[in-house]
C-alpha cells in the first residue's frame, strides 16, 4: 500500500509499527534513507535501519502518533508529528519514550511518499 498524501506517512508508520510489520515499515523508506534511532546517532543502509526498527518493535508496545504539520515543495516534504511509546516492556520495566519527529520525505508515482530522513527525536 503506497502513501499518496504526505500527512498520512507518519500515520502509516504508526499503523505498520503497531502491526509489528517490519517489512511494511521498511517499505516506507527510500533505499538511501537515514534513520536516527537516538539523538545524534544516524544509521544508514537497509540492515542497520532494519536492526534499529527491530529494537523499537522489541518493546512490544504500541506507538501513538499525532501529525502536527506537513510542508511540501514539489515532490519533497517535511512531516512533523508527536509520538509516544509507553507501557510495560517485555522485561517488566516501564517504558516512556516520546518525541517530535521531523521527517524529510520524497514522492514518486511508483512508491508514493517515503522517508529520506526519519528523525524521530527531531527536536533533540
């Protein structure tokens, strides 16, 4: 399923995250995506991005996502959304992660909107 509207990209991420659909999450990325799983620690390459996403999915908790703004110039966009992951992790510890993502995306007819830079801690 392609994302045809920029304001739906982060919501598609949340839907696939909550379904624990790692392949679906990876499909939301361009081949050269930069993912920033922690402030100041970007990763690139499919294996590194997949590994970082697996760590988040390993929390076995849902993500909540609220799109705040989207800005578009041609086939390039910026999506800003607030997110949180809270609850009790599989090891019994309390998890309280949140942030305001600042994501750069591109659109093409074949793939729809996809992340070029996925920066979940964008304001950090």
